[in-house]
C-alpha cells in the first residue's frame, strides 16, 4: 500500500475540480452498449471485442476517478469540520464559514427587497404629498381668497387642519435606510474577509490522501 500524499487544501480543491471534469468527460464519451447490423462493425469502426475492451476500460477508469474524488472530498470535509478560522473577530470552523457563505444569498435577497420597498415608499410619499400640497393651495385660495387678502395665521391654521387628514407620512419601524446600510456593510465585510481568510487557510492547511 502506497504512502499517503500530502496536499494543501488549495491543491486538493484544484484536484477535486479536475477529477470532476474528467468524470464528466468519461461519462459523456462512454457508450455502454451498442447495436449493430450482423456482419458489420460497431459504428463502422470497432469489432465486438474492441468495443467490449473500450467499455470495460472506460468503466474501470470512471470507477477509479470517482473513488479518488470521494477520497479527496472526504478528507476536505474532515479538514473543514475541524479547521478553525476567525472572520471579523468571530471564530468558526471552515465548514461553518462555508455554510454562512452559501446562506449569504438570503441576506442579499433581504437587502434587495429592503431597497425596493424603500424606493417605492419614498416615491409614493413624494407623489402623494406633492398632490396634497397642490390641493391645499387651492383650498387656501378658495377659503381665504386672493393672496393679498390671506393672513399668515389663517394659512397656518388651515394648513394644520388640512395636513391632519391629508398629509402622507412614512411609517419606518426599523429605520430602514440605516438598516440597509448596516446590512450592506455586514455582507461586504463578511464576504471580503472570508475570501481572504480561506485563501490563506487553504494554502497552509494540509491533508493526506
């Protein structure tokens, strides 16, 4: 039995990806069975014996590739489960960090929805208050007459009464603009730090296959 070979995580990940490409290629190019006309060669090229040898050789090669990939993936998973890294001051295993990296898509989904709803609400508020202001101006003119006859105190009184029933206001229980900024920073900081820390960890961490 041969001695285990030392791999950095970086090298093992690269080898794992290479094996996946090779597996896909062999699967795609292997004809496991064929039909032929009596007296003819398979695909007009191969005898039955040649075809059988090719199928067996490809099957053996495929099994070996899958076995190697399984071994590498198992060692990678073992390493990820016990290797501890620090992301923005918080310690976690590589496996936990990768789960968070995969789930960051949910934070990004929430962020996009927050931005969308903020834009819609602000547009609605501006539109409705612009219309309310125009109606208020007409109401003041109808009630108090021409501008030269209007008194500031009367205008203030009418405005307060009118706005109590017609002005649009924003209901913002979580201070959405600040929350958006905080979430953007959280996503950016985690993603950037994780990429840097993983690259460093994958270079120095060793496994044996």
